[in-house]
């Protein structure tokens, strides 16, 4: 399985990518995790990432591509992978295609997890996280205790700064500008599959698994 998972910030890509990868027995590769691991390992690329991140900058395409290519070259990716958070731009997608084609393992599918923009913003604006145990809640669908404390450990839950509605609106705009062009890019290749991202985690996972194994739509 060689799959890229696409979708708006907050569409549930991380959760679904992990489930899909686990079911297929392949690695779930998330760009943020790769960066953190590379920095922790102290690799040459990791040191470059650390210098940029600690300086408050954004990791450029060329370095992001190099980090991902290094990860895809490890033995555990021999049977495939599920990419989450990469590619973010058409330039990154082109570089990924070139790398995979040269490796003789071309991308099979790009799966777009579709959740309407207004639903994504509302979903994340209602999310609350416990600073003690890390449990995640939602004020409407999975609320904490009535007094705002975590049922697990009793700490007062918090809204993350990047979950605030105005922040999410900016993230959605950045997605629309930079990442949405990937949909026509993969559609033109005949690799794009669209999956309804609304419903329970299990329902979405079922649709996603069928799409990963089935045809292109």
C-alpha cells in the first residue's frame, strides 16, 4: 500500500491515517513526527530542521522532501506506507512522484477525506484538551465534566491556542491556497479517491479502508 491521505486541518487525517496504516501493517508517516525524530536522532538533516524551527522559520520544500525521502528509504517502508501531512504543495507532490517512480514503487492512491470547511472549524473550536493526562474532549459531542474538569484525572481542560476559531480560519485559508491544488493534480493522474469524512471514527475508517483497496473515484 502506497497511499497519501489529504484533507483540511481537523478533518481527522491523523486518526484515520494511523488506523489505516495499522490495518495494512505499514508505517504511518506524519511530517511533524519525522521532523521531531530527525531532530532527536541528530542526523544532518535533523540538525538543519532544528536550526530553522528554533529560529522560528518554516521548513522549506527542499528540506521537507529530503527528510521524507530519507524516511521512505528505511526497511519498514518496503511493504508500503500511509503519508499524512505530506505532500502539502504540488511541488512536493511532484518530487514525491519522481522519488517513488525511481524506486519502482509509485503512489497508488491519494485519498481525500472530505469534511466541509464550516464543520472542520466548528469541530476544532469545540475541542478541549486535558493538560494533565492529554485526554481530548469536545464541548458538544464528547464533553468533559459539567464544571470543565477532566473525568479521568480532574484537571481543568483547556482550549489549545491553535484550536481557536480565528486561528482555524487562517489554517483553512492556507490549505485552500497551498494544498487544495493537489486535488486536481492527483485527479488528472487518475489516483484521487474522495471519501466522506463525517460520521463516527469507525464509520470513516470503514470507508477509508474500502477506498484504499478499491477503485479510483
